[in-house]
């Protein structure tokens, strides 16, 4: 249990909550004895997870309509996505299973992994409150949030930006990689997008393409071209 706490970067005040979050219902079913399982914590964790991601998307995309934010959140909390996040943690290794569930491959089953991850979020919420649960979710889901954030309604933020700008003039946006940082195995690229020799926005990513996409997304959010094309006012 201590090793999963290291991976979570969180130390439980009440270790029983961690044990409960990692206990699959099959354990009690096989033993035919009263025993806690993670179903109640999963129910709570699902609600906490939805709130954290809803709040984050609401703040990150101040101009996005409800429909788009709903789609982004749905991508993050799908069974498949939750199972992938749990797999990155190696969570399956720590789940307490009945022998039958173990033999049938339950340790790698998407539903089992997703449920355990939601239960962990619920356990941390009970252990030390919303702020700790939110910090964990945003840390674990960071890459996933970055990936879905690259999408627009048509899934092509660079294309969307180019369409808008070329409707205002013939010039297309220009992208430039301005630098890179970090060690070789975790390199981060920095990009900027310009139009009419004015920098519209900057972005960072694990690849040059991702950095340009994030720069385009930021430009779509800032809409600096509106200031550049606004008619001058007379004194």
C-alpha cells in the first residue's frame, strides 16, 4: 500500500480508506463474509471526478459552449479513459480480488480498473477534502486533459484559426518553434503563431505539432485579431 501512495504522491491519514478503495466486491462474495468493497467509494469518486473536471474545463475554456465542454468531459471520464489512467499508475497490481476474478483476468479488466480509480478519488476526498482530491485528479489527468484540449468542434484548431484569419485577409497564420526545454526523454517544445507580423499566442507541447496546436487553441481563445481589425475610432 505504501508504494501506491508514492505513485499517487499522497499519504492517507486513514489507511482503511485506501484498503477499501482497492477491494473488489468479488473478495466478499467468495468469502461469504461481511466485508467492505469499493462500490460506495466508486459512487462518491465518480461525483467528485465529474465536479473537478467540470470546474477545470469551465475555467480553461471561458468561451466554449456547454455542448463542447460536455463532450470533452465525456472523453476524460469514459470507462476506457479511466482504465488507461489506472493502467499508467499500475493500479491493477494493488487491487484485492477474489480468486475467481483473478483467474478470469479481472486485474486487467477495464471496468475493474476504472472503478478502482474512481474509488481512490472518493477515498482521498473523504480522507482530506476536495482540494486534495482535485489536485490528484488534475495531476493524474494532466496528459489526458492536454490531449482533449487540442480538439475543437471540427477537431482541427489550426484549420479553424486559418479559416477565420483568411476570411479577414489573404494572409495565413505563421507558426514558429521558438525553443525547447527539459531533458531529452521529456523534452517540451515551445511554439508561437503570428499573423500580420503580430504574435497571436504561444503554446507548449511534447512534440512540435502539439506545441503548434496549443498555440492555435490559445489564439482562438484570445482572439487578438479582433483588436487588429477593429476600425479606428475618431477623436
